[in-house]
């Protein structure tokens, strides 16, 4: 506060050490826990063991450590990036973590990842680039033999206080308030991670937080929204909208799916398809608007084939509108596109309507007064309906 450029972290450690020494000098009976002297010599060079048996024994443990290490590293990076305004490249972060552990294995190093406290200390000291972290590591090498014996006088309490202060500097109370107000799911992840870190350890806390986030994501994506769509007569281009006030075509049901159709969502989507067939049996033709479907897996592709067959069995048709390339690739490679026997695979609204209308029952079209599509004007109206107003 009074001297912003002073090395306050070192000053705090020196001050804590002097206080501990003074207390023990005045009252030798007081036992203050010390960190103890560190080894003065540098770690020796070593050659990793390339034993197939050892690799098979450690495979599960290494996989778990990798997941935890990368998760912790990316969490640290995002925390610092939010404060510094930097753009985080997760792929580069993962590559850097992997290379550091590969190189470290030749210097008797144990598996390591990023450190919350080291990263925060580096950032608080003004470090902006990866060079700052590299220089900090290089400076430790010549300093270690000189400082190692002095750590025998360094109390755990001083180090703990410094680490707590550094960790607290990463906490943004305003962001915590925003999370609590914005989402109950995110609040649950926050609470589980926090209490796990306090009661267990940091690695377990991150693991629990990630697992809970994954479960919440699967829960949300397992029930994609299916929205009924109709053309808006007030729009010059008759844009498709979701509105219960606007009439629907009595023969054609248009449904938009807003999420991926994957194994976790198949049961929900199947139930919705079945409900549509039961409650809207007159709308035997289905146009599925898939611009909101990012991915389709094998289970989802099989569901689409199942629905297409059900529509044909009831005398209708099954068509797709604006199918994404990522979803189309799965359907093509698995042979599901042929099994769908699509009545149409359309890229525009006009193309879809012009392609589907000729397949509709002309007698129903003749007696229909809704005429929700511009193309409906090409169908003659029955004599008893000509006096009715059109919507």
C-alpha cells in the first residue's frame, strides 16, 4: 500500500521468519512448525523406464493424473485470462503441459501441472508473457543452493498466509454473485467445487466440479426443444415462427429441433415424435427443420430412420430442411440417408414448400380455408369455401 513496487511477498516471508525466530528466542518452549531445509543439490539426470509391464501397471493412474492435471491447468489459465484480458488457447496449453512433463521425466521430475499460487504470484508481479514464467524457473536454479538452507527457518504459518493471500486475489466476489443470480446449476457446481476444495483437496474438487458440470450438460442436452413452426403472414418473406396464435397446415407438421440428436436425447425425441403422431394424426407429413441440430450420432440417425418409416406407414412423408454438413456426413457414411428415403432434403423454405405441397391430399387442400403458404394459391378452393376469409 505505501510502497507498491516493494517485493511484498518476499518481505512477508522474511517478516514472518523474523517474528517466528524472535518468538522462539524469547520463549524456547514454543514449538513453531517450520518447512525445514530443502535439498541443496539439483535433481539428477535420469532416463525414463520404457517397460511395457510398467506402462500397463501405470496406465489407469497416468490417465487419471492427466485428466486432473489438464483440468487444473485450464482452470488456472482461464482464471488468469479473465483478469488479464488475454485470449486462451486451450490446445496450446495442453501441448505445453505435455511437453513440460515429457522433458521433466529426464530430470527426475514428478508429474506436474500449473499452480494457482505460482501463476497468481507471477501475474501479480507483472508477468504478462510465457517468458516471465520461464525466467522465474531459470532463476530458481542458481538461487536454490543458496536459499535451500534458509527454509529451515521459514514457518508454515508465514507460507500459508502468503498462499492464502495469493489465492484470495484470484477470487472475484462480483463474479460469484453473478453466478448465484444467473444459474442454479452453475451455483451447484460452484458450491460442490468450493466445499470439496476445503474439505478434501484441490484435485478432487476440480474432478467433482467437472463431473457435475458434465452431468448438468448431459441433463440439459438430453431434452432438446421441439418447436412447432408456421409461416408468419405479417413477414414479407413469411418467416417461420413459433406461435400458437397462427394457424397450421392441416396436413403438414413443421418441427424445429434445437440441439444435437445423440444417444442421450433419443428417448426424449422419440417420445415427442410419437406424441405428434398421436395428437396430430391428420398432419401425416413431417418437415424437420434441422438448422439447430449440430450433431447426429448413430442412435440419432437410427431414430430419424424410425420416424421416416412411421410417417410413410401412416401415408405421409418425411423431409429435412437445412441439414448441417456435420450431421449429413454421419447419415451418408452410415448409409442412413438411403434408409431415410427422404421425400425431400431442402435448403430453402420456398423449395421445401414447393416440393411438399404436390404430395398433399388435394381434396383436403380444396376445402382448406387457412392457406398459410403463398403456394396454396395454386390450389383451387371448393365452392362452399370460396366465401370464407383467408388467414
